[in-house]
């Protein structure tokens, strides 16, 4: 989304609400003059309110929040991730308290800002009816989006849950010391009302007339996005037995069908090639539905205040560095006896890589759970292109160094350095030897000794060495340590098919669920010759001559098998130790399609599968020992509990 005004940042951060993440600080602040109700009836106040909230979402989703992934089946803590924030507690579900959870961010201030717009914008005489409708419906959509984010994280009050978030729909101008959690049912009803109201007035798609885009470029709220979000709201409520309504899953399925059927009207579609979805030039293309924008170039000050400094800056996207392992200091080429053992032994006396622009800055905060991803993509499963499009599994030597030694002390030969090494340009290596290879299967010691660099087997993938998630790479970076200015995609069109499969499965329409999954399976089988530029030479690739035949054969092989169709017929269960059922296939497909997106904890929490899947796919870990149903809600932050000084003490969620 392209944001026109920077003034909204001040507005959103200064708005006072009694229950915010930094309550102690805000409770003693005085509201500024511009935050009084009459400000929200001015053209500048309305615009600043809505665009300021879009701007604030950059900080919340900027990519360094490991709570999106840690503690799930997908991810473990990376080598350099220890001690960063609360990652140690989240990865193992160990020692989580009200003081070390992910927190609210600035979302409560944003809700208050949106309440001001919704309460007073209609009285404005400075905007036309069309203009007012544009801002008001964006505010409705954003309020629903933020409340849904919060209720997914912290829940609401039920007969068995004392805690949850409060619900405020009016603008607060004076600080208060009293608050209480709202009923979960009321929160969901408000979200659903806001989205249904927004759907009646949002544009069908983003175009040049939108005040929230730059000449039609941007990914803000539209009818299609709001309907897809509403489908997820119904899906989520459908699993919550205390507040679920009859037909929630069917409503979700129907909304997904509407968005898919009317994809042209809404401006959405799938790319034929899965790899195209993750290319920089397609960031604002047809498959990306809703995004947090970061901006790049001369328009930064006007749009997003992107400011890249030596060690960070304001409005930057950190997502591409989080999943990047330390390929510089954690790899060597000298083989030693027993290197085939698990866990792997690596002699790092000769490191074959230095940091360059192409391979990127390694934060090494989060690593893929190796046994899980290699179960999703077992060795030899080449018909599915999504592994190659998602993960970087080889590194070309970019450093001059002496030859490595074999396991018996002989020479492995000198690695040839790539000729187009660059610190300032994203140059795909055009030559040079492979310095590091994560092989698709086991290799022999003879193969290791004949290879000049380092070979890592799937069973040797751990929190030190792992396939890097490359789909977030920013090819436009111009400095060695730059972060990214790419938008962070919060909703992709492929997710609508996944939600359609999930909703139909839960509604008992297994055939429709299978059909939706096979759409994505068919797309995942497609490859073009250019896709081979960024995968190992030994991996499957197509040529112009065999592409049509190979893609057709792969598409057939990718359809759900008879075994998988039978599993789709097994009824949903979230009981620990229960047999595989259809939800397992669907959650696996979420991983294969959307790995690394900021969503996995929410997917497992929504489907009530967190405990079962963590115990199933991280056996023997502290996480498997500690995880419990209570962790499908986050702890209410202590700042909120401490700030409620009047009336009953603010209650904590169960289990914390």
C-alpha cells in the first residue's frame, strides 16, 4: 500500500486509549489539540487518521517478530537468534509470562484513531460524499483487520476464559484507569459488522482514483480483500466451540468461492509459475491482495519514510534477513573423519564465503525445522516446484582460499571464485564452483571427498546450517547490509484456495476441499527454463523443448493421491496422538504454499492444532514437552494489567 501522508504517524501514536501496550506512559499524557473530535471532521484529519494507521502497520509487521513462527512445527530458533527479545521462551514454550510475550505494539492507538475517523468523519464539510465514503470504509476495514489480529492473539472473555482484549468503538479523548475484557462473541460480531459494512463501500480493486495508492499502485483494502478476511474470521470463529455459530464454515467457503469466481472483478489471480509470485517486479501484481508497503526511491518521504541506515532505520522490512543462516562463519570445506555422522561435524578452518549482496545479510534468527520441511518435500519429489522457489540450497564460492582437505588428509582441489562478486549489486553468479550444497538426500563419504566445498544432508540441517528462505530477497538493494524495501504481503490469492479447502473440509464437503487443493498442486508443478537459474544444477529443471511434456506429467503426479484422498476423508481431530486426518494435508499445504510468511502460529492456533502438531513434528524437544492448549492464546501483557487501577483487576488468560 502506498501511503500519501506522514502526518498520520503523529496522530496514531499520540491517540490516547486506556488499554494500550504502553499504558503507564499514555495514562499521564495530555491529548493534543489536533486529536479532539473536530480534527476528524477536517479533510486533513480524516486522511491523516487512515493513512497514519496504514503507516503504523509497517512497524508491527516489519519482519523481526519471531513470534509469528517460533514454537510451531515449521521453525526453530536460529544460531544467532538466542537472547534476541523473547525468542528463547517462545521457541520452547518455556517461561512465557505476561511480561515477555509479543505485546500489542501500537495497535490500540490505531484503533482509537480509526474510532475517531468513524465517529466524526461523516460530519465533514470539506470532503465530497465519495471521498468520505473512501476514508470511512477503509477505516472500517482497518479496524476489523486490527481487532481480528488482536483477538486471534489474545482472545476474548468466555465462560471458561476470564481474559481477552477489551472492545472500544468510540473515540477516547481522556485517559482512563478502568477497563475489562470484552466477550469474545461481541468482538467477533463487531469485526463481522465492520467488514460487511466496508464491503458495501470499498472499491472492487485498487485503481488510480484511490487516495491510498500511487497512480493505482498499492495493496490496500478492497471488496475482495475484505471478503477474504471475513472468510478467515468465520473460519476462526467456527473452531471456537463456546462462540461458534451454525454455518460459520459454510459462510467461509461461500466467501472464498465468491472471491475466486469474481477474481477478475477484484483484480486477483494466480501466476501460472509459483516462482513468479515472489519476484520483486510482481510485488504489486495480481496474486498479492493486501500488503504493508515500505517504499523505495525519491518518494520515500511522501509515502513511507523508508530510511535505510547502517544498522537499520525507520520503515524498513527485515523479513529477508531473519531466515538467512550464517553462511559466512558456520561453514568450512575441510572434511574430517566422521563428517557423515549426525549431528554433523564441520571443520570451519577454511570458510568459502564472504558476505555479498546476492547472498545477503545473515541474521540467523529463525531456522526451518529440518525434519518437518524434508517430510513435506522428501528427496526426489521434483514435481513440486515450491521447494526450489522457496529455499536457497547452494552457495557459489565468492572468496579466494586454499584447497580443502579430504577425510583422509588429501587435497579436494581449489574452489574457483565467481567472477561477478558484488557488494552493491544483486548479481546472480555466472560462474564459479559450488562452495556449499544442501543436498536433497544422503551422500557418501566418497562424494564428499570428491566435492571441493561442503555438502550438508537433510538430516544434518539444524539451527546452525539450513536452507535459507530466499523468496523475500530484495534484488534492488544497493549496499551490502541494506535491509529490504519490498512490501510485506499479508494476504495472497493462493490463501483463498487454502481457506476454501479448509472451510469445505470442516463443513463436510470433502470433494470441494480436494478440488481447491488440486488447483494449487497443479500450479506448483509448472516450471520454466529460467527457474533453473537459482537452483542447484543437479535439481530437476525444464528446457524449452521438454517443458510442455514435463509440466503435464508433473501436474498429473502432483494431484492428491489415492492415499491422500482417503486421508481427506478422515474426520478432523486435534487430539494428541490421533491418526493423520484431512486437516494435516491442508496444514501441510499451507506450509508448502506460504512457508515463511508471518502466519504459522495463527494457522495452528486457529485450527486448534498447535499442541498436536508440535508434539508430532518436534518430538523430543522442549517445545513438545511444554506446549499446551493455553498457548493458543498469548498472555495479556503486564502493562495492561498494571494500568487498570480502577474496578476489578484486569484478568490474565488461562495458563499464564
